């Protein structure tokens, strides 16, 4: 009888110890690094949050929900149409963080799956709105402006839900086959136009060079002709007296002049026969 009573007492003590252990474990909650604890009493969200560390609570009445308040990264793909009705598929990256001071309100309004219920749809809407303001070509040439527009729109949209956007990036744009073909054709046309312009520039330069060379040749001939004429003129002036003497010599028959006199005076016959 005593052994049976002792066994019962032992079982009760062991049960009490286990109950106390369970209550002790259940009344302790650890909020992990980078998180805050949102407290609910009988399911009602309390405005105050708990910081990182170990906290006690009353099992059954109180629950603590961990909310991540670190910067998180989300990648998404968004399909949209440009202003010129080209199909554009964008791949984007968003960095965001829950406003730590409003974590209880975020939990109360959005729960813990806010990335899928709020952030992802907001990204889709912002990308579509921004894409529709630009042509497909402008999405490429004005990419920083497109990015800034989406970034500012997301700040406003998510800020209303106490989710702070820290950064946004456009990883890639992908266009339809028709647009890619149009871009390729445009590049080919631009290359042909550039080659044609280069050919025209080359022909014009060659023509100008030929014109300069022809002018130089004409000027050289003019200078040469003037120099030759001037040389002949000078040569003619120098040779006139010598030529006359030579011709007189050629006509002399070798007789010495004859001198005769009379009442009228002296007469000299040079012996030059005039033909």
C-alpha cells in the first residue's frame, strides 16, 4: 500500500515538474537579430513592440510575432507596353525595409506576407505606369530617367503602407521580335548613310585637291611664260647692236674705203653695196 502511494506521489511530482517546465518554456520567447516582436493579447495587436532578446509572456494570453526589419531584396519581372505600343518585359530589383516604428501596424494591416500582397503588385503597377510614358527606344536611351520615375512612384506607393524603399534597379529590358528587327534595320541604315557620307566627303576633298593642283599648275605655267617673255625681251635689247654689226659685216666685200677730193671737198666711198 505504501509502495503504491509512493508511486502516485512520484508521478504527481514528475507531472508537476513537467508542467512547470512546459510553462517555463512556453512563457519565454526570443526575438532574433534584425527583428522586432509584435505582441498580441488574446489576438489583439499591441502598439508597443519588443526589441531583440529574450522576453517572458503569459502562455495562452500573449503571443509574440517576429517581424523582419532588415533591408530585404526582391527581384521581379514585369510585362508592360511602351508609349508606341511595343511589348516590353522588364526585370527589376527592389531593396526595401519595414518601418521599425510602425511594425505593429504593418503586422495588423498586412500580416507577414506583405511582399506578395503589397510589394509585388506595387512594383508591377509602377513599372507599367513608367513604361507607358516612354517609347521603346526612349526606354533604352533614357534609362536613368525611367528608373528614377519608378523609384519615386514606389517610394510613394509603399510609403503609405510603412514600407521604406532604399534602392531600385532595372536589370534588363527585353523587347519583342518586331522591335528588335526595327532596331537592327535602323542600325544598318545608319551605317550605310555614314558610309555614303564618308564617300561624299572623300570625293569632295579629292575634287578640292585636284582644283588646288590645277590652279597651282596654271599659275606655274603663267609664271614660266612671263619669265620666258621677259628673258627674250632682255635678250633682244642686248643683241640689237651686235646683230646690226654682224649683218653689215656680212654685206662688206672686203674693199677699203676710197677717198677722193675735188673742189667740193672729200668723198669717202665705203664700198658698201646696197641691195
